C-alpha cells in the first residue's frame, strides 16, 4: 500500500500537469523519490521550474491520500 501512496500523492499535486508528471517520472524511478528529492535535483530537469518544485514540496494532503487508499 505504501507504494501506491506516492503515486496517488503525485497525481494530486495541485497545479502540476501531465507534462511535468512525465518529466519527473523520466528522471526519478518512483514517485517516492520525487517527494524525497532536494530542490537542486529538480532544477536539473528541463521544464521543471521553481514553481513546480514548490508545489511538490508544499504538498500537504497526505490524509486525503490515506483516505483514498482505504477505499
């Protein structure tokens, strides 16, 4: 279940579109790595700017993710 948590969370980062989603997953092998990455790691990815990094780092809807997992 923990594996799915990060997939759900990544899809629920508000303001992040499909293009950014795909770029991140091409750099990181798992969404958990995205949430654990430092800001400098993101800036090495073409098309991923500070705003996207901020959206990921400020993600604070883990309770909603857990509720989704319980369904």
